[in-house]
C-alpha cells in the first residue's frame, strides 16, 4: 500500500507520531477523480479488459482510499482528544 511508504518518508521528520500519521494519510490518498476516468478510458480501448485489470485497480484504489481516510480520522481524533466525556 502506498501510504505505508509515504509514512516511512514522513517518519524521518522529527514530529509527533499522530502528526506525521495525518500527513501520511493526506499524501497517500489516491484521487479517484484522476484514477477512475483513466482506467475507464483504458478499458474502453481494450487494455486489460479480458483479465479485468482496470476493475481490479479501481477496487484497489478504492480500498486504499478507505484505509487512508480511516487512518486520517483516527489520527485527527487522537490529536484533538481533550480527555472530556
């Protein structure tokens, strides 16, 4: 997953764990507005259509975005935790 490698890059900075976790998720999010139209275009041209490669890549990009958004929300919750109920 790309966000793991981006996190390793960000961890080189001297920052708190939660702050670079937030940076990592922002850097790792794949833009569906770019990926999906390009893959649909390739699918219409017939590239990888027989093996379902564009569909697989779209599903993987969606899963990666779900993980990045979830990690971002968890990191923000930890950063802005006030300790009050």
